[in-house]
C-alpha cells in the first residue's frame, strides 16, 4: 500500500505571510498539531506547528512579579509564519510505501508527514490515516478485493476470505499470471496485512 492510498489530499495550509496568531487560531479550531506551509506558487516551503507558535508568545504571570520575582528574559514574538516555520525533517512522496512511512514516523517522533511531489504539496499522511486503514472491516476489504478481481476473470474464478486483514485467495482456474496480478491488487488495498494465494489443485 502506498501513501497516496490513505493520505489526505485536501489539506488545510498556511502561507508564509500569514500571521502567526492566525495560524495558531487555525490549529486550535481544527484540532491539528501542524500545518504545511505553501507559497503563492503552490510550492511546499515548510511546516509550522504548536511548538513554534507558542515560543515567546505566552507572557509571564504578573502575580509572580508581586513577590519580587524578576521577570524571565524574553524575546519579542515573531509575527509571521515565515519567521517561525521550520523545514520538516522528513517528507514522503505519493508513491512511498506505507510501511516506510510508519517507520519514519516512529524514527522521528512525528504524528504527520507532508506528501510532496515535484516540490508541490500533494497531501499529508497522519498516524490516524494509517490507523484508519488497518482497522477496516474484513467485509469491506473482501468486497473491494472481489470488485478488483473482476478485471482478471469471472467472479467464480476466485474464492476470497479475509480474517483480521489476512487475505486468502483461491484461484479455481489455476492461472499463474492471474494469481500474481491478483496478489498485487490485493496488497494495494487499505487494511490488508498479508495475502496468501493458491490454486485449487494445491489446496
């Protein structure tokens, strides 16, 4: 399964000239932790997240000053997204294998990764996107597999069962080429964790 199979393509983005407070408001209202930043030409230029937007923006509680505590030194907060955004440690393409995406998220401790194609933002993939794909009902997976296998031959050629995301396909017509294509098609379906395909004669 590839990133394009589960990513969100209709992404809420920030622009470099957006106000930092406006970006913070957008994160709070939408429940996001990070926003991709895209310039006027649609080129992906970075990300802005909660940590960058909070830096130097919360004033010291004045009650501490009443007791003689010296104010903590602070810098003036930056006003624009361009001044606080960062370049992400990692991006992926729409064709990146989801197993690699999951490994990158764990390695870098991130919850989402921008999907970039030829310099432009194509989407974003999150941990929730991947969890949604692996939690699909077996019946939905089976129905999609059967639908895709119709292109290879008559419906009676294939016996399909799905249990816990594990797919078992039996080819009644014993066609090696069809079995190879069937396995490729099945493995590309969201929610599939493994595929076992055999011919009727080998059962």
